[in-house]
């Protein structure tokens, strides 16, 4: 990962708030020429600092389904166990976020399903079969209170 200077951090902060900000507006807000700003944004993209852009959809605009927050405990926390688990998680689009944690859970996942019955299938057919999993604790979100962006 490349090191970031103050201008890079300012660009990233503005893009977090509005990923579709026009380059000339972004450049003006950070005090760069449009070409210099675009060059920095492209370097951040190529360097993997900016991994992509997303659209955040308002609740009710589409069928949300069920959001499950899942705490996973692994049999062991060796590099091999962690790597195998992480590689397997990436294969399942139902798992939309995965965080390696400190504390009593090794990972926290966010999984999305159409219904609780569909989540039951995710639990049985995916989560319980992930390598090294010894404990799964699922909680269901009632509604989104705050989402960055």
C-alpha cells in the first residue's frame, strides 16, 4: 500500500462523501489543477487505495431482504487457517463484508438473504462448511440506522 500525503487524504475524504464528484470540482476543493488531481486519483486507484466506487441504495428502493451479522470462531488462528477461511469467504456473494477481528470472535461477516429461510440455507450450506469454523453466532438487523456515505 502506498503512503498517503495530506492531499491524498483530502481527496479520499471528499470521494468518501461523493464518489461522483466531477474532477474539476474535486481539484478546486483540494487546491490542485484538474490534470494533477486526476493523476493523483488514478494513482490511488492503480495502487489499490481506491478499490472501486459503489451506489448506496436507499432502504425501500429495492427488496432489502434479511441482513445477518455473523460472528465466526475458528478452530485455530494460524496463518494457514486464516488464509483458507478468507479465500473461501470470497467465493460467496451472499457474504458482502468480512472483518478479521480482535476479541472473542475471529471474524465478523455481513450476509444478505431474501428471507430468514434463505439465510438458514446460507448458514447450513455455506457458513457451516467454511474451513476451520467451530462456532457461528448470527444476529439479524432490524433496520439500518446509519450508513456511511
